[in-house]
């Protein structure tokens, strides 16, 4: 067995490493309150002599597999945790019993929990999204998944470029990073990217790739599909497909090896770790209320659209400030005040009688004070007439959508539409989720309203970007694509690219992969 260990771990460093490791494990175990004591008990009143015996067992008798087998399993697990994923994976080669212990899901959950990506995001992605369309209505159970395998695949996967091209602001960056690396004003730089003009799309994508300093031929891209052409008519379906086709063919013409395009609303729902629910996206120009079942937008149930968005909110605040003789230099000031002082009142009438004055410095020496404007701005989402807009309020649009979902009877479980996920920058207004929830309970009959929950934007303005991150960091991510025509090509390309990236070091040297990825990857090859 010693020979096997020596093959797996560098022989010269083994003794020293084990020495300090065992001391660490010993300290950690003896300091743990309520530590279980089985055979080879560690809860001895005389820790020094027990430690000596422990050392004897570890070193003096290393020639016998039996002595290693007598290490209590929790101590063995502590050793593995301290050794880390790479060394642990290597120790599987020692013997069957170590192979079995190293494969324990709890160990790899621990390693995954100690990575930058949140554990619940990893679990959601693996349990719901890995198998691609149709998404799993009932998630894979924890014990059905091998987290060691998952860990290895997530280390190997090269990640992707994510481009969330919002109608106001575009967010882009590497899926292995913790947030988008850049943002640009879509409307100023590229006009309306929803219009499927290939030259415009090409300019849009190539500008982003050059800002990220990446060759298009080397990176898979996950792109969000804008919310547009909402109806269930043949012509709306045709327009949606046309836009999607234009995005795919533009990117493939730019030699992008793999593309995955998913609706912006679906991605925002993924960011909230959900595959079904209603996404309320308070967008740049308008607000959309999108029912989504198992990751698919339910156009046949109906997407509600309200002509009220971020631009209207900023415009309303600007007008109010002008009426109240509050002078400002630019719309940037108004926008900043909106983002930092405005909120949505739970009870609008009651709020009017309160002292709500507050101040904010937009640049170091310009202080601005707002009072009623602070909550009147967000109120136009519920009372569009205050801004001169003839439209239904947000709560009415969501209630209507819920009514349609209820009537459609799409699943035996009638609760799928009762989770409402807010998305879009303006949905970050404090108090919006609570107010919407309150209004929905007031508007809907108890049979529909019971159990409704409104969730604030899980990642602020970047929810769709984060939803794409969940898809991107999975090996099977491109199966999630729903575009049949390109499906085979996308999957093939992805497999090729994954193979290429896991076997050469070019990608691993890329700044997108921080940490000792190269080493860990090689530890998994052949596991
Ligand atoms: N904390 C905040 N409170 C209020 N508004 C905010 C906040 N953060 C960002 N915003 C607003 O969100 C708007 C941008 O939203 P977002 O980035 O979601 O637009 P978009 O993705 O381009 O829209 P669309 O969904 O139409 O494509 C800006 O007007 C900004 O002022």
C-alpha cells in the first residue's frame, strides 16, 4: 500500500506533509465539541498519550493496510478535507476502501461549498438543468448525483462568455467570474438589438468580444434572448424564431464554436433557483409579466406587457424635481437619486402623511433632498395614470397572468405560478416585492392567492447574467438549447471544445480560470 501511496503522492514530501496534517487533524478533532467516539476513540481524557498512539497507528505501522483501515472515518474525512480535492482524488487509487471513502458525496459537497460559486447554485444547476430540455420538474435527489464526478466536470468545463443584451444596458463577462466584467448602454451604442439585422448584431457581438479581448473562434457563448414578440400568434412565433436564427447565424459566422441562447426571463428565473413561476421584468422601456413552466415561456397562457419601465420612472422623477424647483445638471443625477433614494410604499395613502425627506450626495459636493418624490416615482408602476400613462397597474397585470395560468390547468400541481420573481434594475426599488405581494393578496380570490410569494431580484440588475452563469458552468450546458436546427452542431462543437480545453493548457492559462485548475484537472483525468 505504501508503494501505491508513493505513486500517488510525491514520496519526498509525504512524511512532512503527513506530520503537519495529522497534527492539524488531531487539533481539529480534539477541539470539536460532541465529537463522536467510535472504535479508536478520540475523546480520551489524556490527549497526549492518545495522540502518541494515533501517531503510532499512522506512521509506525504504515506497512499494513489494516491499520489505516482502523482510522476512524471522521478522522479520515478530516484528512481528506485538509488534503483538498486534487490529493483526495488521487488517493482513490490506493485501495478499494479508500476509493469508496473518497467517493463519499459529503466530502465533495464540502469541496463544492468551499468554492466561490454558491453551493445552492451548484445544486440547483446539477439537479434541474444538467439534463437539458425538458427540464426536470422533480429534481434529481442528492444521492442520485455523484458530487465527485460533478466537481471534476466543473473544474474541467472551460466556462463561456455570457452576453445579456438588455434593451437598455448590456452585461457581459466570463461565466467563471463572480459578476459581469463589463456593461454598456445598448440603446446608445447599438440601437435596438431586437431588430434582427445581421450587421447590427455582428457589430454588437464583435464589439463585446473585442472589449473582452477574446477571439470569437475559441469561446462558447451563452446569450440571453430579449423579451419581445410576446403573442402566441404565428407571426409573433415567426419573429421570435427569426431573431433567434439571426443571433445564431451571426455568431456562427463569427466562428463561435458553440452557442446557447435562452430567454432573458427564463435566465432570471434560474437565478432565483426556480424552473417554474412568473417573472416580472421591469425593463428599460416596458414591464413584462412572463409565465414560465419547466423553463419554457408559456406564450399560449399569455405574456402581459405594461408600457412602463426604467425610462418612465427616471422621466417621472425628473419632472417632479423640476416642478419642485430642484435643480440638477443631467439625467445622470436624476438616475442616481432614483437608485439611491426612491422606494415603493407599502401603503401609498398612509405614506403621504409621513415625513419622508432624505438627502443624497450625487457627487462629493452636490447634496439633493427628496421627500414625496421618493415613493411617488415607484408608485407609477401601480398607478400609471400618475405619469399620464393609460395602462393597467403592475399588480393588475400579474393578477391577470395568474388568472390565466390558473384557468389553463397545465399541470396537476396548481402552485407553479405562485412564485413571482422580480427582475430588471428598476425592480430593485426597495419595497416593490412586499407591495406587489400585498396587492395580489387583495386582488385575487383565496383559491389563487393562497401561497403567493414575490421574490426581489436575486442579483439586482444582473439576474439574467447570473442565470446564464448557472447554465454555462455545466458540462452539459448546450443541451439546454431549444433550437432544434442547430442542436447537433452546437452539441458536437461543445464536446470538441471541452475535449480540447481539458487536454491542452491554453485555456487553463487564461485569466478566466483562476487557481490551480491545471493541476486539479489533470488529477481528474482518468478518474
Ligand atoms: N437600485 C435601483 N433602484 C432603482 N432603479 C435601479 C436600481 N438599479 C438600477 N436601476 C435602474 O435600472 C435600469 C436598468 O435596468 P436593466 O439593466 O435591467 O435594463 P435592461 O436589462 O436594459 O432592460 P430590458 O429588460 O428592457 O432589456 C436603469 O434605469 C437603472 O437606473
